[in-house]
């Protein structure tokens, strides 16, 4: 059979087709990513019991009024100076850190937990649980108390795990923990602009993230931001790396907790 | 005799366009990778607020763990009809009840998630894509409803601010 040459395909209109596709994608897509500050709303509580008042030194109160003027503790901050919030919040966290005496009275104190102390608390919780579980008749109240003890045991076990991790990476036996009640309290007015509110959120987030990154870099040689990004992308896969990062992040979040209370405006 | 004499007899040489498709395909693939599809056409004007250290929602979007709602002035029609001139857009429509519709919308959204969806109710993020001039009162109203319905995760949408520029806050 005679060898026939394959006819050449005319590729001249290939460019047209590609252009068509390109323009289609240009029109239907957007470049910008969706970015946001993630926050949680507290769970609803059925019967509000009266809580003991929080000591003033543990509150960092920021108020934004309807004219976008910001008051942080006792100082007024104009919108153009909002960046100064960053160092103020860092100061709030750091001023009493690693201090056992000569503490600044207006700022949250630190507790220095040790493994032995946590173990002791765990034993107390176990003993309390035993006392209730050995009862023959359990009332509804008893069951509630048992549940509370179980939660406590879980909590102290977690703390012990965390302090072991901290000692392993930092070599220190004591873990500094900011007062449990210490929080940033963000108040706004009904007419406060969303942009001003987000700007304050941004400064709070930035301050805490910088503190966390620094600590994380020193302990684990990787920033908290990088770990969080990896975790958020892969959290459904149960790999050792994901579990490890989760644990590291838990420790960093325990060392520098971001407790932000957003108060509903009523004026 | 000029050196720059026009030679009228010579034709302009043809340009070889055989590599044009390659170039265009390269551009095409770049845009396919670097962009994301638009979900809905906005019906309200949203000029996002600015901030730093924002959380990328892309991984949450891929798992459809985030629902967006849009708050701002309506692009067409008069804003008199809406409370404070702020319309609330859920997916493709502006709802007449405004922010009060959010509870029903979230519940409908949650029950229509695919079966392999595992995230609990509390972890499905509600992201407020709000215009920078939206008053906070409306957002706290939404927060109250979400708290009542046990949707405990929210996101405040913003755009990344360059390090050099300041925040864009309206002064009064």
C-alpha cells in the first residue's frame, strides 16, 4: 500500500478558541480572596445566674462611639492614631508577665502553674467524683455535680498535657498563665461604622497574633499563623502533622488567649 | 541619495502567529488558577472595610462551611424602603424582612447541605460582607438571632490593608 501523508490540521483558529475561553474566565471569575475575622458568639444560657463582678484590672475596655472616636481604658484615640492600640494591647498582656512581685496593679496578674499543682487539682477532682459516684441514690443535683467533676478532670488532664509540652520545648518548669478573667471588652454604639469596628478588631487581632507568633517561633520554630493556615486547610484529614499542629496551637492559645467580649450596643 | 529611501517594491514580511495560541493558553491557565468563580451578583453596594491579619476563608469555602450575606445600600431602587437605608442580600435576593430573615435563611441553608457534610451547626460560619458605612446595630441584631439558633461562628468580612495606608474610617 502506498504510504499516504497525513493531512495537516489547520491550527490557525486555535488562538481564537483560546481567546474565547480566556475571555469567558475573565468575565466569570474574581481575583480577590474572601478574607474575614472569625469570631464566636457565646452559647446561649438558659437561666442567667448572677456572676461575680470581674476585677477592673482584668478588663481592657475599648469603646467606639457613633462618631468613630475610640476610648481605650482612660485615653481617647483619634481614628488616625488607631495603630497605637496595638502596643497598648501588647502592654496589657506583657506588663506583668514573668513577674511575681512588683506587679503593675492596674493590669492582669499571672499565675505560674506547675505540673505538681495541676496533678494535685486533678486528684482532688477524682476524689470528689468518687465520693459522689459511690452514692446509692443519685438526685438530679448529684448528676449535675458529677458532670461538673468530669469536665474538671478533662480540663486538668489537658492542662497537664500542655505543661508537659511547654516544659519539653522551653525547658521551664513553670508555665505563665494570664488571669482567667483577663479579657478585651469591645463596646460600640448602634450607629458605629462597620469600618471603625473592623479596624479595632484588626488591631486586637494583630497584637495578639504578633505575641503568639513570637512565642511560637521561640518554642517550635514555626509561626502560629503558618500552623493555623495549614490546620485550616487540612483539618479534616486526621494525619499526625495535623494533630501535632493542633496541640501546638492549643498551647500557644493557652499562653496568649484572645478573650474578646463584644458587647451589644444599646444606645 | 538617502539611506532611508522607501522601497516600495518590497512587501511587509508576514508575522509568524503560530505561537499565539501558546501565549493565550498560558494566560488562560493563569487566570483559571489564580481566580475564583463569582457566586452571586451583588445587588447591594459593598465597599469592604480594611484590616490586617485576616483569615483566608478559601479552605472553609471549599468545604462549604461558610455562608455569605451582603449588607449595604441597594444598587437599584430607593433605599428609603429599607431600615436605615441598608438592604440585606441573601444569596440572590434582597429580602423584605431585612436582617430578621437571617435565622430562617441559616436553617434552610443548613438543612440543604450535602450528606457528607460533617461540621456541626456551631461551626458553620456566617460571614457578614458589610459595607464600611453599615451601622453596627444591625450586625448585633443578627448576632442575637444567630445565638438563639445556635449558629455560633461568625466572620467580619474585610479587605487586606496595605502596611503603608491607614484605615479608612469616616470622620465626623
